[in-house]
């Protein structure tokens, strides 16, 4: 295993900082939501490589394709075709992995909780959740039942997986965050908000390009006692060979009441988590993620550096440290 940073439209300075932290691999969300250009992607990959970094993947922004598949099929098909074309262009540029998420109502959070030294720990407490009457969900006034959610996901995969298989590009799906109560929340079902949902998702296709951006904190929040549940679950999903990225994140609390915390203070034993990935045969990237917030670290660079160093120490202690990522031109 090795460390990979997930970055949002980084500038040269941010890439230099990543390299100085000893990280060799990055996954980047460029913020582009339209049609890609293979030549520009090649130039971008070379620019990242020029900083001593390997571009492990990009974010494939779905837009409203999932909700549109329920209300405006023509628009959904057009968007799905654009996404399939972007997959092919990514392959032409030498990019082997694209991450995407299937959130239909955004990432739901309630008020932050004070943490150590006065940081703010973002989180979700179902009992504190409120949605204003008539509020639009992701720009749409609609409900998403369990059946319609699965239909939308299957619609998406039917259009994208053939392109991914032909191009040799792995598609890493981020589970729903957070897990919603049975029956949904505000008319929205989070079908990928449980281990059974993730198992069903993987079973939709045997394609080796169909897998997960496994958010350890998000999966932990699917359990009332994640400290007990997560180690065997990590090993189970690692053994499928369908984890393409890991968001290496810790939480305090659990199902319907949790907060993001520093990796060393959550309820999941992160060293044992590394060992579980190792036993399951996972050898890919760990991406430190979702540290607390503070006005003393507005860009979260110091907190990210702490998480990177902590993760590297865990990998070295477990004998799982790899430096397989090499700069790519």
C-alpha cells in the first residue's frame, strides 16, 4: 500500500507541498464538468508528473444524470454518453482510474462538534437534522425510493461500464454518505449506505473495472459500533479485489450519530485497519481524508500533513509501506 493525496484543482505550490511530504501519488478533482479533451488531459498529467508525482486518477463528475434518469430520460442519456466519452478520453491520456460518487442529495451534515484544541469536527446526527419545507434536493423537487435509486444506478452503469471495459479504466464509486435511516431521509433513500448495499452494488457487474472508492469513515458510520465491526468488513471488501481507492478516514460515534475526527482519535483502530487491508490483499492507495476544521489551518494543509505522516507511520509499522508510485510524464 502507499499514500495518495486527493486534491481539488491544486496549483503548483500545492503539488510541491505534496511532494515535500513524501507523497508520490495524487488523485485530482479538476472541477471540470463538461466534455474532456484528451490532449489537455495528457498535458495535465505531464504537468503533475513534472512535480515528481504520479496522477493516479481524476474525478468524473456525474452532474444530475442519476436524478435526470427519473425525470428527463433524454437529458440523462445525453449526459451518460458524454461521461462515456470522457472515460475514453481519459484512457487516451494514460489515466487508468476515475472516481465518482452517486450522492443524490449531497453529503448531509448537521452542526459541527467542538474537538481537541477547539477544532470543529463535522458530523451527522439524525436527531438534529432539519430540512426546510419545500427545499430543493440537489436542484430537484423529487423523491428517490429504493427501487428508483437502484434503477438510476443501473442506468448509469449500463452506459459507463462498456466504455470502461473497452478503455481499461477502473471506475471507483464512493458510497452514499452518510447512511440514512431505514425508509430514507427527506424522501431520499441511500441504497449504498449499508454493507449489504455495497455487496449488491458490486454484484451488479463482474467487470474488473467496476469497484469502490472505499470511504472507511463513511462505511464505519453504517454501524452502531464501528470499532467492533469495521476490521472484518475491511478485510471482506479488500478480498474482493474491487477496492480501487481507500479514503483513509476515522470517525467517533456510529450509525446516525458520528463526527469526523483526526485519524488517531476515532473509534476504529487504524493500525488494525491497515492490517485488515493487508490480509485482504489490498495493495493500492490510502488517501488520508476528512480531518477536522480550524481557523488556524484554513487550507487544512497542516492537518492533512499530520494525517499523511500518521498514515505513513502505520504503513511502515505494519510492514505494508510501498513506494510503487513513480512520476509519470
